[in-house]
C-alpha cells in the first residue's frame, strides 16, 4: 500500500467543513458587534468573542464542536434581537 501524499496536519473534509462553519460564525458575530453604538460595550463584546473562540481553538471532539457552534449561533441571534430592539 502506497503512503499518503498528504501532510499529517491535513484536515478531513468533515473537519474542513466544521472549520468553515466556525469561521463564518465568528465573522457574523464580529459584524453584529460592529452595530453596537456604545464604544465600551462594543470593545467588551469584541474581546469576549475573541477570548471565547481562542479558548475553544484546540477543541477536536466533533460533538463538542457542534454544540459550541449551536450555542454561538443562539448567542448571535440573541445579540441581533437585542440590537434590533435597541434601534426601534
């Protein structure tokens, strides 16, 4: 059997797709945070988001990653609702 030509750090398709989901969620959260009018609140939320993603950067278990994506999506929806209420 021939050895694989891929380097050992190559992501599987499933891992690649999860990574794309995480990056998309991160970008959506940062875009939503940009809509916060108060500078100190915006900075706090941006620092919080960065810290949460950095803290979970080394997660490898598929179920845990899916759960974190779901939680992040729910938090993003809550932030968007709050921003919509603040504007009205």
